[in-house]
């Protein structure tokens, strides 16, 4: 008696799935031939660094991974200051730079990045708010760092900024207050929102 050979539907589906998986792996491992030019940091940069041409380089980024508000030309980003630290290879975006437009023409005030220790509390902050800065002292207690500063920008962490912990904000303040804040570098800084 002749036995007829039947191919089970499950085997056909399994073979199609295997072929699809192989094609997906080949696609994922094939280098992309296209991309979007993006300006990135050519070295690790601290907060407040003035960007020089040698600090920047243009690389092709996968289009789907390009952050908002990026620069495509080194000339457009050069001579601006960082509002937070940038690690080598991080895209330079407009939100990672100090907002020079926040100061009126002729103002003697400065804009300075400050790391606030409490992420959750910092989520309440918005540009234009006035805050008082405090610092916890190593020997215990706290001290007022600056009586009143104004929020210029709340830095978005997803914009390629290297942040270990805490929320970075850029604040408008006097040169005297900037010098005092610099004395508290490395210490946790908290804040209180002042009434309008």
C-alpha cells in the first residue's frame, strides 16, 4: 500500500517563522547606509564649558534616534556654553546649552547650572519661578546658599545630558551669588519656592 506524504501546517508555519527570524537578524546586523548628521561632544565637557570647534564633531545618527533640537553644523553650536555636563559622543541639543535669551540686553546677571538633590521636588519647577537655595552641611544642619534666584530652564535629562542623580536647572543670579554657589560645589543643594 502506498503511503501518501502530507506536510503538516505546523511545519510550514515553523519554516516561515524561522525564515523571518533569519531575515530579521540579517537586517539588524547590516550597518545602516543612511543617517542624519548630528553635532556631538568630542570629549567629556563639564557644566558651563564654552564650546570650541575642537570640542565638537558631526556624526551620522540613525534617524529614529536623533533627539529633538539638535545641531547639524559645528558652527551653529560653537561659542555657546553648556548648561550641564556632556559625555563624549552625546548629542548637543539646544536644551543642553545655556539660554542666553533669558537675560535682557545689558544685564549684569549671570546664568549658572545648579544640581538640585531632589528629583521629585524639582519636577515642580518651571522657568520664571523664584527659589531660595539651601545646602546640607557635612557637620550637620543647613545653610542658605542664595536668598533668591530665578529659574531660566529646567534641563530635560533625556536630551543627552550625563546626569548621575539630581535635577539640573539653569538659574539667573548675580555674580556674587554665583561665587557663593561655587563654594558649595559637591554638596547637596535643595530649594524652596518663593511666593510670586
